[in-house]
C-alpha cells in the first residue's frame, strides 16, 4: 500500500478554526420594472393577455396596472430572465430594478489545517501509463484508469492523515 504524503510546506493553520460562520448563497435574482407614460401597444396587449405569439408570458408579467390622467398609464411587473431583458424595456418611461436575494447557511469551521497532497503518479497495470493521482477516477470503492478504463489497475493507496504529517514536520525540525 502506498501512502500519498501531505506536502509539508503547504500546511497552514486555519484562522477560522472552531468558529461559527455563514456562507452567503445567491437565492434568486428578481428584476422588476415600472412604467409611466403613454399606453404602449405591447404593454396593453400583455395586460389583456393577448400575446398573439409575439408577447411571451415567459419574458415578463404585469402585476399592477392603472390609468393616470385619461391618456397615460402606470404599470409594474416582473421580468422573468434578468440576463435577457427584452429590448422594449429600454425605452423612455421604464425603470428597471434588480434585487439579488441571498440566504445564509450557518457552518461550524472544524478543519484545523489547510494542506495539499504531494503530486504523485501511479502506473496503471492495464496500460502501463503513469497517471496523476488526481486523474484516477474513483467509482464507489473501485479505481478506474482514465486512459484504458481498467478497474482496480493501480497499486492500493491511501492519503496521509494530517496528524501523521504534523509529526513528520515536527521531526524534521
């Protein structure tokens, strides 16, 4: 059995060890629009649900609508794809706002050290190719060669534990 050693120079103390923290994760991006001005044909049709295959409900949805002064309208709604805002929203009278909504995932940092393993190549018994350990495909408890796809065609190996690497580092001093 081969033990893949930790690169001693890569061992660093984790400054956040034994601390609580929060990962901030993007939940969704919501893009809203507001319009005040003369009635626009495509907005009126959208409000009346008359999309005639030209106005796609998947692009936007009018959520509020009202008439101002007999000849102007006010409306607001949601644009469903903030990465592909329809060009008609870039006309006079429109305001577009985007809100990136996040949520937090609490975590307890319990990894005391950061470290990297030494780069090692193992020889495949099936094709005699030297394969970087990081390229060997692990499927359940089997190793698969990325070159010839042979199963379990490498010498058995395991990764060194950080405790053992710290002892080695201490003995080198």
